[in-house]
C-alpha cells in the first residue's frame, strides 16, 4: 500500500518500491500461507493481514454487488453531484471510474466504466480489504494503491488514487473522492492524481457554499470560542459536532457523548452559562429565535477559579491539569472495585507511581516482568494489592500463568502497567483483551505542560541543610515547559536531580544550565494549524510504536528521512 505525498519537494526522495511483478508473487505466497520476502513494505504486508483478519475473501466478488444502506440524499452528495457530473464524461472517455464515499466509506455516487469489476457499494477494509479510499481517510492525505497491493483478485489490474474530503472550519473528514483506472505502468504517480485533488477541492468549496445559515452561525461561534489552538472547545448542533484539537486530547468519545447529552439537557432548560461535566460552560447558538446548537468551553477547569468546583485530586501525585485529573480520577473509580486494572502509557508517564498510590500501600508487592520469570514470583493467593510492571516484556509462560490466575480468581487486586510498542504476540494480546474493559491511558507529559511547574517541585531532591530549595528563572521555566519530554516525568526527574547534584552556583537555575536539547527547545517559529495537526499526528504515531521511527514512518506512509526532517522541523 503506497501513499503519494501531496506536495513533493526537491529534497524529498520517493521511497523505493518493489516491482509489481515481485509484489504479485509475494501476494501469491501470502495467500498460500508461505512467508513473505523481507523486502515487502511493512504497510503492504500489514494491509493484507488486516484483510485476512476481517475475513475478506480474495477470490470472491459476490459481496461487491450488495447494496450499501445510506441516508437519503446526504449533504455531501448534494454538494458534490454537480462537480462530479461535470467530470464524468471526460473520465468516461479515459476508461476511468469516479467514486464518492462518505466518512464510513459507503459509496454515495459513481460514474464511468468500472474497470475489472471495481465498482462496489462499500470501500471499508472490513468489506474489501486495502484500497486507496480507506488509506486516504486513515492518513488524511492523498493515497494511491496499485494492482497487487490490493487484496481482492478482481482489483489486481486496477490503479486508484483517492483524496479525503474535509468539512469547512474544523477540517473533519467527511468522505473521499476516488479515481480508478486500469493498472498504471510504474505504479505512481497516478495520471489522474491532479484531477482527483481538483475534484476534492471543488467539492469542499461546494460544501462551504451549501452550508445553511445556522451552520454558519455555529461555525462562527465555535471559531470565536476557540480563540487559539490550545483552548478546548466543543460545538454541538444535534447532527454534528466540532471538536478542537485541545478538546480532542482531553475527552474520549464516551466523554463527548456524555457532554452532548448534558448539553441537550441544558438547552431544554434554556439556561445560558450552565456548568456541565468536565468543568465545561455551555452557550447556546440561536438563529431566528430558535436554538440551533451550542458551544461548550472547557477552559474554566484549567484555571485556579475552578479548582474548588473540580474537587480534590484522587491521589497525592503532582498534577492538576484536566488530562491528568481525568485519567487519575477514572483510575481511582476503577480501582475501588476489587478486580484487575490495566494502566497504559508511554514510558515514564507515572504508571507505577499511580499504581502504588491507588493501592494506598507505600510498599506493595511489585513484580517486574523485565527482571525475571514472573510466574515464580506470583503469590498463589494474592490478598493485598499486587503491581505487575512492564507487561509488554512478559514471556509466554508468564502470560499463561497470569491468565490462569485471573480465570481462577477474577477479583484479584492486580494493577498491570503496559507500555505500547511492538505488536504483542497472541498470548499477550489475549491478556490485554482480558484487561481492556478496565483500563486507563495516562497522558504524556507533553499533553499536560501546565503540570510541569508542580512537577519541578515534586521531583527536586531535598536541599542540603541550610540551603534553599531549587528554584528556576522565568527563562528556564519556559524552556522546560516548551520541551516535549519524550521520556516524560522520568526524564524530567532525571534532568532535575542531575542538575541539582552537579550545580556549583547558587540562586535560581538559569537556562544556560539546562541540557542542550532542553535549552535549545523546539522550533522557534509559530506553526500553522496544518503543521500543528501534522506534529500531533507524528507524536501520536511515535507513542503508538514505542518511539520506533522506522515503524512510525511506515505507519504514516512516509520515508524515514522525511520523518527525521519533520521531527527536526517541529523540534520534537
């Protein structure tokens, strides 16, 4: 599976791609259950495996003819129909197919000859396996898939290019535009790539033009409330929602659902300024005397004024930011029930410290999978709390022992810490699936920079007798708060303690005393909204792959050189 980057530059070299014939032979080996050659791109092999996992049959096209249910005349189709109708005849002469999908990859419109049975009602990977529309929607950029990169037999002589469609204002993906044709020699770039991008741009322009006045009002109110990239804001209109980047980091899908229900209740009561869950404040948006939506701002919980209303933190661990309070409060709620609890997060986010705090025991039994055979250290009948660290390093016999323990005693007070990284094996995945219903993900330190001031005090070693505690100049504090801290709280604590031990001067810590990466900080220029979104996507991919840059680059569909360049550009 190959992603074509939208704006190639002179210093960006195209990735080396196996020849189509080689890919075709590799696909045959995969379908026969034989090992794949080492030079097959990871993203292609992963796409084939996902198709097999979803039960897609490579040799069956019967499901392609089934009608896909869709809402009658959705807004995206209404806006896109005049654009696509104008492009249909030229593509018909070129023996190419033009396809429009919604955000669930249901085909809303298609025109032109369908080469080699390419037309189908649903382009989700669960139905047809890897394809350019699914890839474009997942990566948020133009994507191309050629011939044997597909899983279905009927698409082995097809090349396709897809471009995601985004809503005006928040840029939320709402569908894709795809051009499919006979297999292209050389695989990329697709000859109709420019046309697909132009079609997507024209459809997005029509979406803006078709927006109703109430939607304009809601969008204006949402953008006004955002007033910057770091303010958590959510807007609801009954049939859609706008979520700022900061709010998306703070609230899960379940949290957003809870918040929307509370917003509806507040609107029925016609109350302006009503406080909602998570410290939000709702303001209704009205049009012609009717309420057409509402904007909820979560900012008050971040200030001191709301500290009392938010309630005390569930643990004594440092940190009062919304992401940290939400995660620890959820963990405390789950830990109140005698059952296993899974704490997930990057290395150094404080998983073990939180586990100890939740048990309320300063010296609980801690078993570390990185130090030896866990099965020999597990108590036969654990009564008090037990902490299992580094579950990602469990050997297969140890996983089996823990699964057997949980099956025999499901109420075992076990707290497990897990750092995502390499894909887990089947045995470990079974354990993670068992614990998934009671799991909490801890935020990375870069997602809660407002806690750094409190953490600096918490991780500083006690001063020598007669010496003042460690303090910081404003310039040094800004450098520390602006650094992304890939090692999270553990890295911060190491830097602070090392600095305190080697200092030969008195007074506040100056910026010049900080390590080079912290002192220099991230890129000084202000990032555009698109660059901030890209930086967030890269950091999230790095987190999912445990910091492995090769896997991160493959998951993002870019070369490693491009990833390193972007990391340098964004100061990460």
